[in-house]
DNA sequence: GCAAGTATGCACCTTTTGGTAAGTGCCAAG
DNA sequence: CTTGGCACTTACCAAAAGGTGCATACTTGC
């Protein structure tokens, strides 16, 4: 087969990161990256993981205050999912007043480790990123201009 | 000050990954990780970046077929954003029929590098992740049960 | 002449995501 | 006895993200 495009130059790239998906009923991850992304998808999940990786077991309230701007609903929801996914461990001391803390499981810790380079990239290119966002916002404002 | 909680054990964690946000008008990244996440947010962006990192300049059509399940709208949209953000370079050969290809800029390449650990994590823990998703879906099915 | 392919654009709509606000049970401080 | 904090829970909503499908301008193949 093959379409035999105009030039033979751009047709020889060994693409394959997601090729072998059966497209049946299985989740079908395109590649490891895809799989990972689905686990950490959620506005605050990576932050929570990274956060927990920095200290020991952290209490709900501390986490809440630490990850500024997160709402109870979201934090709880994410924590529940992370727990269900085996990334964090929840410990309820059954005390009154309630006391609960969260910590990473080995799996969660390994994921947090994998997040480090992203954190580093962001830190190293903070200037670029900031500029990028400034431009994005500027563009957006023009759109609104009520 | 201090609430002087029941136990003095869980109160001494040096949290601070996002503390220094001015909370003014600036985007205010909580940390490098946060900054990075905002740039790559988008269902297919990481995949596209990672994909482009694997080969040389890739034509739109190839990319489209490679990142299975992505729609034209999304691919184009993400590519535009990635270009605007200085992560990918778009080359229009102004030919007829149209020919365009995309490649990573140095910045984009560095980000792609930072994504490698995530890809590796996903690959190494593919089994766990698959199981996790199987459970998630099972739970969802119970919810539906029309 | 009509279908197909190229790289996009655009309108419309659904799903997902996230935010707000109020409420719960319980206890301690004022 | 009102207020406040803890760790959530729930209902309701707005916004964003993503998907579908049609359209474009032009060419090549049948």
C-alpha cells in the first residue's frame, strides 16, 4: 500500500509510542506516558503528590492550607482517588475531634519522583513560562474587551 | 500562637513548595511543577511533545494518524498553543496541496526530556495502572446499571 | 465530473471539571 | 450558649475542555 507522497523525506519516521492498542474494550494506553497522565490527571493531583513527597504524613488541614486555592471538595475528591489508586495512604485516627493524615505509598513515592524533572523544568524555565502566560493573558484580554 | 494540637508530632513539616505567591494579578505558580503543568495541560499535548521528540519534523497528517483518537480540532488547537508557547515550530511549505510539518524547539525538546521519567514510570507500572483503571471502570459501571 | 487527500476553520453540543456554599457531628474555648 | 475548628459531604452551577461534522481551496487520480 502506501500513499507515496510527494517527497520520500518525511515518511520514514519510526513512530510507535501508541501503536499496539487493541482498540477493544481495554483502556488502551498509547504508551507509558499516556498511562501516567491518566493517573495524575486532576488539577491538584500532581501538586498533592509532590507535596506529600516533601514531608512525612500530612494532616488534611495542613494539606488544605498548603495547596493554596484548592477547595475542600477538590482536595477530598483527589485524595480519595489517589487513595483508591494506591498512591496515597489515608490514616484515620478515629479521634474526636477528627484526625486524619495522608502519606505516600511506595507507588506514590515513585510517581512523585518521576515528577521531579517536570518540577525542575518549570523552575529552570520559569522566566519563559511566565512570559508565555503573560502573552496568553494579554491575548485573552483583547478578546474580552467589554 | 499555634493551636497546640493534641500531639506535637505532626506539626513540624517544612511545607513551602508554593508559599511565595503574591496572590496579586500574576499567574502565581506554586512551584516549578505547577508552572510546567499549566504549559502541558491539554489531553494530547504531552503525547504530541513526546511524539515529536521521537522523530524529526513530522507532518500534520502523520501526527494525526500517530496520536490515535485525537480529532483535527484538538490536534490543531494544541499545536497552535504549543507553537505560541514556543515549544514547537511550525513550517508551512506554502505548497499545493498544503504541506506543513512540526518540530520541537530547544525549549520543547527540554520539556520532552522532562517527560521521559513519567513515560518510564507508566511503562514500569503499567500493570498497576491497568488494574487501577479496571477497578475505576468497574465502579463506574455499577453506577450506571441502566 | 466526482471522490479523495492536504491542513485547517468554524459552529454546535456534550462531557468533564472545578468552584461555591451550605450542612454534619462533635468537642473545646470564650 | 454561641462560635469555631476538624474532616468531610452534598447539592447546585458555571466554565472549560473536548467531540462531531461540515466547509474551504486546490490538486491528483479514476
